């Protein structure tokens, strides 16, 4: 009888521990989908790094501008694939900030590079700064799949 109660208590504790775990359970499909978030971030970071190379106040070469454009398009493509429910599993506010700040900034900056819409470029840069601020302020709270 005592062993039966210990077994029930252990079962309840295990269930409680799983329910209260700080790391959510990720399905294989969610893990795969979350990789698009990582890929979007990497492509965006590469575009930023490339755009920050060169001399201050100098024009970007057409080849470099095209490379930046391709990286931004890759980042945007990856951003469009990841599902909001997967982003929300990592952090409840991530979908809103990701879509409104990073994804929208990429759309606007691509528009600027493709058609020369300077106001889109300025707004895109502003949104990107907001994204960087938010993600850096909350990176310790984001529970990415292990």
C-alpha cells in the first residue's frame, strides 16, 4: 500500500514538474519550423554586417547593395515561413514584435533598395532598431527548442 502511494505521489510530482517546466515541449515539426526564425535572424545579421562595412558616408557599390538585398530577401522569406504559434511558444510577445518590427522592417528596406523609396528605408531602419532593442532586452526569456 505504501509503495502504491509513493508511486502516485511520484507520478503527480512528475506531471506537475512537466507542467511547470520553464522549457516548453517542442514537437519535431515545431523544432523544424523554429529553424526558420534562426535562419531569418542569421540572414538579417549578415545583411546588417555587410551594410555596415565600407567608409562612413560613402555610397554602397552596386554589387554590395545587391548582396544586401539578397540577404534581406532570404531573411524575409524565412520570416514568412515561421508560424506565429511556434514563435509564441518561445515567448508570448515574440510573434507581435517579430512580425511588426523585424518582418515589416525587411519589407520596407527591400522596397527602398528595389525602388528607391527613401521613406520606406527610414521607417524600415526605425522598425529594425526597435526589433534589435526588443530582442536584446528579452533574449534571456526566449525559450528556443534545445
